[in-house]
C-alpha cells in the first residue's frame, strides 16, 4: 500500500497530475499530455559547453541552446542529470559544481546554487532524484546532499567513494558508490534512511556500481561497470524489503530505465554496436530488442521512458558530434527522430 | 628565417664559396639564405640575431613564426606547448638537439616550451627532412624536423674565454638570470658551459565570458614555473677532417598545470603539478678515412622522469601521484661515400633501446628495441639537386608482465629534387615525396584500459611542390627572398581514441584518415635605408585545409579537423639604427573549430598577437652591453590557442645582457 502510494506520489511529481489517474486504466497511444522534451547535453569535458535543448512536439521545432538563449550565459561544464519537480527543472552540472533551478515555461534560471562543501570545495554533483519535498544529489566528493526545494536549505552526508546513481524507495535512498581506478573500485550500495538522514546499511553488488533504477514493486536494479580491465560489468536486483542482492547473469549495460515492470537497458560496446534491450523485471529475463522496425540507432547513449504513453526516447552520442534523439513506441516502432540535439545528450525530461 | 643573417650574406654574396670539391658530402654553399633557396624540401630558419628580435625566450615562442605550424599552447610560461607541422600532429615532428633526436617514448610529444633560446645559434624547421644526407638514420624518420643548433664556441681576437650573462625580468613575476661561457683550451679543444634559471609566478587576470550577457574577470592560478638548465659541452677539431663533441645536459622543472577555465568553478582543477627531470649525455664524432670516404658516430643516454601530482584528485579526498621514468640508450653510425664528384651516398644505422617504468600498478613496464637503417643518395650540380633514400625500421617490443605489443617493420621511401632552370636567375623549383610513419607510443599501446597492443604505425604521405626565388641588388633594397610551397598530405591509420566499453572508457584505434591540402609562403627582405639604417622584414602565410576522411557515412566526414585554421601567418620587422634597434612581430590566426564537427557554435575566434621590442647596445670596458625592453600582446587580448586556456594579456619584459 505504502509502496503504491509512493509510486503514485513520484509519478505525480515527475509528470503531470493527470498521469496518476490514467496510469492504470488508460491504454497508451491516447492523446498525450507530453507537449515537449527537454534534452540535457553534457557537452565535452572542460569545454563548458553543456546545453539544454527543447523540442516542441506540437510545432516539431527545436531550440538547441535554450538555456543560453534565455539566460545569456551557458549552463556550464558537463551537465550530468536533470529532473522535473513541479514546474521547475533541477539540473546538476558536474564540473561546474552547480545546481541550476530552471523555470519550465520560460527556461529562465531561477537560481544557480554552487554546490560546495564547508571548505568551499566543489562537490561535483552527478545525479539527482526527488521525493516531492527534497531533491537528493549524489556527488564525486562521496556525499549525498539533501536540498529543500522550497527554501533551498541543504545538508549533506558522507556515503561511499564517488556516489553516482541514486533512487528513492520507501523512505530510503539507494546510492551506488562506484569508487574509481585510483582508489580502487567499490562494490556497494549505500542505503540512507531519509528520516534520520544517515547511512543505514550497505549492500554488496558487483564492482563499480553506477546506474540505478527501480521497478513498480520497489525492486532496485543496478548496473555495475566492472573495472574495464579484467572484471566485466554486471547487473543486480535488490529486493528492498529484505535488502538482498541477486546477480542477474548475462547483462552488461551502460544505462537502465524502468517503467512499471519493464526495464530498458543499453547494452554493447564498440566495436559491437550498442543496442537497447527490453527486460522483464518479473521474470528477470531479456524479452527482446527494443527496436522492432529495423531502425538503426548508432551508439545509443541515454534513454528515458515517457510515463504517459510508454514511448522510449533513445539518444546517441560519440562525443565527436551532436547526438540525435529517437522516439520509439513501446512496441519498438520509430515515432520520430530529432537530429543533432546536442553533444552527449544524457537526460530527457518531458514537459 | 634569415633576416639579419642576410646582412652577412649579402656582404659575402659576391665571393660565394663553392665547396663542391672540398667536402665529401656535396654541399654547394652553407649560407642560410642559399640553403633556404637551394633546399629540395622547404626549410625555414631563424638565427640567433633574428631570434633576439622576435620577443621569444623559448623555442615555442619562436616557432610560431614558421609557416605551416600549429603550436598547441596551454597558455602562460609554464603551459605545455607542442608543435604540429602541416596538420599531421605533434607526434610527427622530430626535435633534433645538436644533431641528436630528442625522444619521448611515453607519449611521443615533446614540450618545446622547455627549450630556452638563450644558447641557440639557429632554429630550423624542415618539412620532410634535411637536405644534409650525412646524418643519423633517425633524422630521416619523421614527417618534419625541428632542429635546435646550439652556439659553438668562437673566439675573437685570440681570446681564450668568452661569455654572455643575461638577466631577464618581466611581468607575471618573471625572473631569469643566465650565463654562458666558453673557453679555448688549446688549438684543438674548447669547452662551453652554461646555466639558466627561470622562475615565474605566471598568474594573470583574464576575462571569462559565460555567454552573450555574462562575463567576469578571473585570475589564472597555478601557473607558476621554476626551471633550471645546466649544460656543458666539449668540442674537438683538428682543423682537417676530424670533429667531435660531447654534451652533458640537465634540466629540471616544477610547474603548475592550470586547468581549463571551467565555468562557475575556475578555482577547481588548478592544483595539479608537473615535475620534470631530464638528463642526457650525447657524443658525436666524425672523421675522413679518405677524400671520398667519411664516417660519423652518435651516441646518447637519456633519462627522463616525470611526476604528475594532483593533490585534489576527484575533489580532494585522494591524491594522485604518478611517476614515469624513461631511459633510452641510443647509438648511430654513418658512412658517407662519394664515388664521383657530384654524387654522395650515405649509409646510416641506428639502434636504440627505450624503457618506461612507473609507480602505477599494474604496470606492464614496456621496452622497445628500435633499429633504423637508411641508404641515401644525393646528386648535386649548381643547378640541380636530387636526393633519394630508403629507410628501414624494425621494432622489438617487450614487457615485464603481460603481452607485448606487435613488432613493426616498415620501408619508408623519400625522393626530392630542386632545379634552377636559368643560371642567371636564382629561381628554383622543388618537389619532394615522403612516405613515413610514427610508431604507436607506449601510452597508445599500454596505457591501462585505453592502450591497444595491436596498434599499427600511423602513416603519412607528403607531397610538396614549391618555388623559391632570391635576388640581391646594388640599390636600396639589398636582398629579397620569396618561396611558396603547395602540399598535399594524407594521414592514415591515424591513432585516435574512440569511445569503448559503454563510453566510459576510450581505447586507441587506427581509425583516422586526414587529408590535408595547403600552401606555405615565406618572404624576406633586407633594405639599406641610409648608410646607418637597415630594415629587415619577413612574413609568412599558411593556408591549411585539413579534412577528416575517416568514414564517409559519419557526420564528421570532410569536416575540418579541430584547431586547424584555414588562414594563419606571421610578420616581423626590425629596424637597426645607430640610436636604437626597433623590432615588431605579429602572429595571427583565422577562425578554427575546436570540434571535428564544424558548426558555428564550435568556432574559435581569430586573433592577432602583436609585440614590440626596443634594444640598445653599448660597448663598455666590460664588454658589449645590450639593454632591451619588450611589450608583449599589445592589444591585451586573452585569446585562446587551446579552448578554455586563455593566454596572458599585455605583459612587459626587460633584459640586460653583457657579452664579455
């Protein structure tokens, strides 16, 4: 019950109000309230050329650099993650170590918050989630920061080395701490109790856990990257009721997103072309390739699922050129493609 | 190239010595301008006198005045500087220091900011290779060669000791005292010794533009540098055919590595330090066995340590402290044979062994035996020069642990000629073709997770067609020289990093193809404006169209490669008067892209960097004293050569030197 309520709350927050009511009963492919897409492009490391693009689904027009156009300044260096909370976008910019709070209607930055520690050192934020009242930000300084979205007050706690992926489940934060090649890769999820805002436990998974997503039952799925040398990547499911981890064999991926009980995973590495697969969270089995109409998606980089119609957005990146955005129906048929949305499009948020 | 050397040249132009029948290698003349004009492959030169007027204290400052070059400069005195010639990449430029190549087996790129000009007699840049075939095989083995020739002891009026002491002081907290001395030990032996110390705080203000409506004035930090260079050389000549010298060299440097100007976070990424220690000894000897047979030998031992320290690795919890040591042994032997008056043949063979160690774990500790052999022939008459050679290279790779990289064998041909159609007109046409490669570096092969042991060498083909003209006149304009060369290069099997393993880690692949068409134009003139005033001027212009030809289906196909301006050039002018010497120099570049994907948003602005110098000489009882003052980057423009690495704005430098 509590879990369902929570899922509903999240949907409420991340999408529009109507979503929650329609979610269970309405068939997909109906009139979609999604009117546009915000696409966050990280740009190139140390080039300070991250961009926020907007694609208007009604006019089919895109504005490639909305943030700079509206604000007269660029987003900064290596924007890593973005979420929607009410009518605002929260964007974490890793190298610039900032959080930009952006009005969703105008694209105007309401506030730029420098994320630094008590000594003024940049935290270098990575990923962000929310629970309606707070946003939670992981950072390279091995912390999770909780920021109140109404007064922007914040507090931080230490977790494991290089906090990356994060999810909120049942009043707990599940934080993937990857470590790094210099200090040694880590293999733990840190579980943070939100009420006391303290680390409650750790759960052992594969080496270098990075990406994390949760299904409708509150199970958390983690992609671990391995050490890029002799330990390959791995995939784990965590039952959050018992906090036990189960390894799921045969999956090495770079990105995972879940809607209800269906996970979408980007697999493959050069020279093998990358692809998106559809994974069933009930049977823990890969069902099929996402793409069913023969569309070729070179170098898939990020994906996102439209919570209304189940469409799957897939972006591409080689870092050498601006990537494209593909929209597929849940059945894997190409709906449309937006070309050259930006360099390294890593997050898509619907408007 | 020769500005003031021309003064000497024009004076002696009437009695040009034809050494055709005197030296085993058929070299017609040795005058700088003649060399420039006669060369079968383009050569550009800056001599010591010109260098003093170029607002240059390091080799990296001076080479910006050569055509066809791109200096990757991370800004400031301590910033790393590498030299790419005709868009082939810095790994294809060999640096020769007094006849022996300076190498870096770890990453193949030499920081040319480390070489001081204080003790340099001549700086030359050869496309292809030098026309002097009597040289070590290694000097045939690159797409272009930058030659740093140090000063040779020379003693006027039977003096037994000469020297120069210099003190430079300038903006950015620059202070650099140096001293160079040479001693004549006896008729055959002389000794030189020099030392130079340089320290600079290097910090400067710059304007950081965040976008159309937002900017702030920031301070560039962690740009300090402290260098020490100590060098000594022993020279022998028997005034016949035997020559020898030996050199000992030590350089140490500690510097800050200022990071990119990361927006909203400029103070981060500004703590990294780089420590360099380089020591080498090298020796050279040559002698004639008979009037038609001559040998030379070169040997070198080089030990280089690099320490990279990041005290705030991943925002401060960890320290990254990496040390890399490379050791290299090198030996070369060459024989020159002149069967007939106009023809000489050189056979040279080089053997070297390089090894890289590190405190990194795991580390493969790679080493490489490199064998290079060349057969070169040169045919020279007054109006025609033809050179051809074939180089054979063989590597033997080994590692202490793991699998070694593949061994490589390569044959590399070269052919060139220069022809003067009309004896009365010093107009020459020249052409060269060179097929050469660069070996994968140890970083390319073995760097953890990115390195690939199966990499092939990166190949380049160069074709150059040029024309040169020189003339001397009895009237006010004493001398002019102009040359223009058009070229086509292509780079294949280019070693590039390509995203691998889910884009988190990149690996090296032989993927790239680049096609380069370009033109270099150089012009020089010398004028005697009055009996006391001489004017010398020079200009270069480079047209470079370097395009990505890797993959016809890629969006980058046919786009211009990053950091390659279509138009660039330099100019310099110096006016010598009895009262003061005035010098002006400019280096400029047109727009270029910082991405291989060419869109206006990835464009970098054109820039021009103007500098002036005033200098005055006095002869005192202590010796000749020179005082000079320079204003650098007069327009105070924080232009960028590497994106987000702004250059210092206007700065000042003065120096006092005494030649005793």
